C-alpha cells in the first residue's frame, strides 16, 4: 500500500519548512504564519525580488530536511548548543502569497496591510517573505494597527530607507519605506533602530535620522559590540513604551560577496554568520511581534546562498516559538 | 604511461592532467611517488548534485600552476616554500578510478581494491572527489595496504562542517554521505581513538553529536579553531589520529570552509574556516604522518563562471606536497 513518506529535500511542494498550508482564519493563537508578498514594482534596483518568497520557501525545505530525517528528530547547533525540533501542530502555518495587484500599488498596499492586521488579530506571529522592501511599509502598518498602536522597529539593512521624495521614483518606493512608516502609523522615530548600516547613504536621510533621534548601529559597531550586546541595546531602544517590535531583515545588509541575490551590489556588509547570530539573540525576546525578510532575488545568486540565508535567518528568529518541540 | 614530463604549455591546451603530471597506471607507481586519482561519483549527496565534475575541474584549473611550475621555480610568499616540478617523475595522474554510478556495493569494492593497490606500492594518494561517501572505501583500502606493509594501523582526520556519523537516513538509506565516518569506524579500518574532526560547525543531527560525545571522539569545532588557532588544533588532531599509527588519512570536505570563500558546496554554508586557515592546516599536515589526502564535496556546477573552488583545492594539494613532490632540489 502506498503511504506518504519523507521526501528528499528537492522533491515535493515547497511550503516554508514543509509547514502545512492554512488560511488566516484558521490560525491559532501562538502560531507562526508565513506569508509571501511577491511584489517588486517599487524597487529601483535590479529586478527579481518577486521570486523571493518562492526561493526562500525552497531553500527552507532543504535546510529542514535533516531535522525530519534525524532519528532523534532534532538538530543541534555545535557552537551554541541550540536544539531545533519539528514544529508541533499548528505552530507553523504557510498562508501562501498574499494577493497583490502589480499595476495598482494602492490596492497592493491595502491588501497587505489588512492581511497583516488580520494575522496578528488571530494571535499569530506573522513572517512576511518579500518582495522589495517597500512592502514592509503596509505590512508593518497592519501589524502596528493590530497590536494597539505603538510599534518599535529594528531594521537590518545597508540603507536607512528614509527618503522623502525621489525625483524618479516619487514618494512610494523601497528607498522611502521607513519614512512612510513613521509618517503614517504608530512608529515613533525614537523607537527605530537601524542595524548593520554601512557605506554611503544620502546625506538628507542621515541628517533626518539623527535629528529625529533614531538609533543607528553600524556594521562596524555590531562587530565591535558582538551580537548579544547589540541586540540588548537595540531591543531596549525599539521596545521602550511600545506594544511590540517589528523586525525587518533586508538581505542587502550582508556583504554581496556572501549573498549576491539582491537588487543592489554592496560591499562591506555583515557576514552571514553575524546576521544569524543577531537573529539568534533576537529570538529570545518575546516583545518581537512580527518579522519580514525582504529584497531576496534568487535569480541574482547563482549559488543559491541568499535565499538560503534568509530561510535560516527566519528559522533562527522563530526557533523558540516553533522549533523548540 | 607517458614517458616524459609534458613540455611547458600555455594555461589552456593539451591533455589536462593534474599539474601537467604524466598519466599512468597503478603498475607504474614507485615507492614515494604521489598518485593523483579522481573519483567522479556524487549520487549520495542529499543536496545539490555536481561533485562528479570536480575531478575534471581540479585538473583543468591546475594548468594555471602547471604552466608556471613547468617553466620556473615558484615561491610561496607566506611560507617561503620554493617549488619546482621535479626533473624525475614524482607525480603520476592515474585518471579517474572506476565507479558504477547505480551500483554502490560494486563501486565500494572497486574503490577499496584500487586504493589498496595504490597504497600497496608505497605511493601517496591524492584523491579528487566526488562526494564524501567515497572516502569510506578508500580509507578501508588504504588501511589494509598500510597494515600489510607496516603491521600498523592508520589514523583519520576529517575537515568538514559535519561529523558524518549517521547510520541510516529515512530517504537515502545507508548509501549517503552522512554515514561516511561511521562506516569507517564500523569497518574497523580506523580505531575510534585515532579519528579526529576539525572545523565542525552549524547544525548537526542530534544523534551524530551525541554519538561523538558518548564515544569521546576528538571533535575540534570551529569555535575551538578560533580559540586555539588552526595550527594548534591540527597538531592536536594529528597527535590523536597518529598515536601508534603508521600513517594518517586526511579528508577535506570543502564545506568546512565558509561558503563566502568557496560557494561550490552541495549545501550553502554560512560559517566555517577561512581559506587561509585551511591552507595553514596543510602546512602543518605535510610535516606529519599524513600519508593520503582526499578533497571531497566540491560542486563546480553551483557556479559555472567561477573557478575559485577548484583553484583553492589545487592550491591545497600544492601546499600539502610542497615539502615532498614539489620541493625544489
């Protein structure tokens, strides 16, 4: 008799980490809900991040294969001793990709915002797979709306994304994400932390961040302080007086030599090991209420490293919620 | 067997033997020679396939050094090693060993027998893999030949992100790369007290980790390397592996290196040794009982436009051989 059994990592339907497919309405409190936003219409860089959700899902399946194949159903991290175990039911649910309207940004924005709010109102923890970084704006708005208003933000990215109006792209593009967010929702500048910023950013953005009391912890500062102290500082700032903290991981925070699958080619960024260590430290905080991983363009990384890094980073952050057995 | 060394070629033309060495068969090997042999097998890898192309890739990129060595002496800037292709033949390229892709038991027996014959002639094998599983029969063949010649056993040092101490995988059964070290151990080819792992990092299956701890196996993690330095760690590993043994087999799985340096890995790795740490490890190993080197896991198909992985692998071999087969007279 035919029975379904464990498949090789390259076979089967690629939901995130082999999670069951579900709907927002079916989410139980405490569940982690994966939702893709395959949108890249507001990227000013090389195209391809619309394939991000699909690529991250595929890479995640490869990573968790060993977890399900293990006779102990457990992985151990040699350096830290962290143990990963398969999620219990219904801790991890893949909602698939959210509806978008590629030629209608307002509709896309509204849909993403409503979906994020609905996920959080179910008592679930949303993990959004981008998409270009602009989608963080409506998604975080929705999260903030549902948690009660005041949201802190920790963004891992090379850039600040604080542009006001670009002469080519206007007001709504991935370089203006955080500016739009603080203008239109309950994210106060004093609760915004940029982690891993490096290289050149536009002077007006730099000035704006400083004048509004935002916190910038550059890539050099992360290295000097180490992951634990960096995260403690970031959480203290982001969570002060807030109802929750939103974490946004733009994969371009990693040096392009390690992960080239993103729109911009950037040198001098964090190493993948540094990013994973930051995510591991962040994972211990219960004040974090949502996560996204954006700007992943699998087609721009022939080596398949960028989407795999995004998948591992997500798993590290949600591990205590769903991979603790 | 080609009677003479090849003339100096530019980097590209000619028959692409490893470092331009003459081709030959096992019967042509003499005591003290280096025997280069590829093993074009990759069907036991659970990740991305393509290691079958690594032997060819190593040979092709080795022409970069072959061309220089054939014409002039080379100096390694860091170590000060002076290298020249010897006037008399010291390296022989045996081509690729016979494998039967869909018949692992037959492949295993063939590799075991081939290695026993190579080592039986007193040659130093340099293996261009192939996925890690091929190390298992090769180590068994090497151990048998060394015991036959010296009456003593061998040690085993594995550079890898993983321990490869698994027994059975629910999908792959027992023919998969994750069983390699366990097969070596269970076969009796190497005593557990003479096995050492260097550079282990990231997530492992819990049962592998517990097996290593329960049996008090010598595992030097990436953190240990960072704490003590690669030189001290390799020296300690060699001391463990070589105790009471006549020779040590060294397997280098390319996934021990951070994928930022060598992306051609079947599974992307986000931490690991630096490339220079592994080169320094070769400098230590060549002064020890290390009597065989196998490079495994390189997956050239991951990046068809880069030769960084194979170039690095060739350089590892050169550093390993720098005080013997390639030493300037």
